[in-house]
């Protein structure tokens, strides 16, 4: 499960990067709009993971049954920090790329 989560996060960021880069180069959106959209896509995995874990903790409290395994419970903070760090690093790299991309004259915001 953990491997799929980390791979999915990387694939999502790569897809968003390529898609938004194409849209900026074609003039479909402005660089600032691409930065905001990439930030949303890059921060989706950590926010989803934290929300999912909080939902499982709430479900554990209601049902009084152990749903989250002990190792996953201990790794939750580390996984969240890694996902957040990779998202922020991707966002920083994308912002540096966007600063160097030529913007089309009729780009929509």
C-alpha cells in the first residue's frame, strides 16, 4: 500500500507538470494560473492521506476495533512529511521552470 501511495504521488506530479507545461506553452493558461494549479495537484496526495488516516482513526473510535496497524500508525507522520516535502519540492521546481518558460501573448489567467 505504501509503495502504491508513493508511486501514485510521483505519477500525479509528473502528469500535472507535463500537462500544465504544455498549456502554458500553448497559451491556454498564464504562468501564475499554472503555478496555482500545480500547487493544488502537488498537495493533493498529502492532504488526502492525512484525511484518510483521520477518517480511519475516527472509525476506530466509533467501532472500538483496531483498523490501523501499529507499524502504519507509527509511520503516518513520516509518510505525511515525505509526501508534503515532495509536493513542495515539486512546486518549487515547477515555479523555477515557469519563470523560464515563454508565455504566449494571449494567455488566459
